[in-house]
C-alpha cells in the first residue's frame, strides 16, 4: 500500500509516523476546520517543533507554500509543498479546557460521547502520553487553516478559519512523529462548537523537498543540517 486516506472528525486527535520523503496532505472538507499540529523526532523525542525559529529564519509571520517547519536542532521536519489556503499561523497556541468551557459550555464524554467539547491542549496530551511525553514536552503548535492578523496595537484576531476544499501538503525531510487535533482555534469566534472534519491523505512515494521550499538560503542551510544528521546513511551532499 503506497497511500492511505481517512477523515478525522471534529474534536478529535491522532498521531502518526511520517517517513522521510513521504507527503501528508490535510484537507478542510467542509470549511472552517482548525488543525493543530506538533512535530517530534521519533529517534530523539527531545527534538521537537520550534515555532520561533521557523518564523525568524524565514522572515515571516504567516506560513504557506515554500516555507519549511524547523526543529529546535535547526533541522527541517518538513516543507509546505502545496497550499491552496495561503495562511497558517504558529503563534496562538492551542485552547485549553477552561477556554472551551467558557465559550461553548460544558459537554464531556459521559454526556455527549463523541460530540463532547474537546479542547486542543488535552488532545495533545492524550497523544503525547502514547510516546512517554507529557506537559513539559508541549511546544508552540502550528494551526493549519487559520489566518491570524495583528492590529496597530498588536492585538491578534482570527480573520479567516478554513475554506471548503482547501488543502495543504507537507513533504517530510526526516522521519517525524506528527501529533494533531481538530479542536477549535483559541481565537475562534464561533458560538457553537465547530464540527468540521479534516481529510487526511498519506502519499508513501519518497521524494525530496520541492525546489520551492529551497529557494531561501536559510532553508538550504537547514537541509544541510538534515544531510549531516543522515550522514551515516550516505545522504550528506553539503
């Protein structure tokens, strides 16, 4: 099997291992989905996604096609190979139980089963626990399909949340543990708990990062760090 496809309901969480060279495409099926994502090195779980470095080294506030997502070791987890939405943010973090309860009311599993009001923070913790990780291992997350902007006073607002049919494809430059959830964005202005699903497609065909992701000199240097990391496999070409 060279590909796999599934759909993750709203208010859910999942984790998967992506191998170097493979691609993960996430799709906003119905419009309005939020996908919170974290990345870890499965060979060394102390290495994880670093949002500040990802933004600083590429001189950007938003993430879209051509940008790479960095670890705290200066390596590239993956590059955004394709993006039809055009804006993903990595500064707002994820909503916790108190925030979700305040906005949408209390609705736990005993009351509503799979329609409960799940929050992103606890969703991340559930998936992290499967790999021996916990609260201290939580990092700033990536929120896909979330257009966030700052006003003149620096106040952040969610301008646009998802779009029906929009998709983003991540091409992985190293083996990566992906943790994700489909819970509401912390700046969501929705009055009812969002119920939009997330489409997931895994392409097992191995390819290098796209040329678009390597147009920036910073990303070329980041990929050199990956090559050095894989040196024993004969992959270093720096």
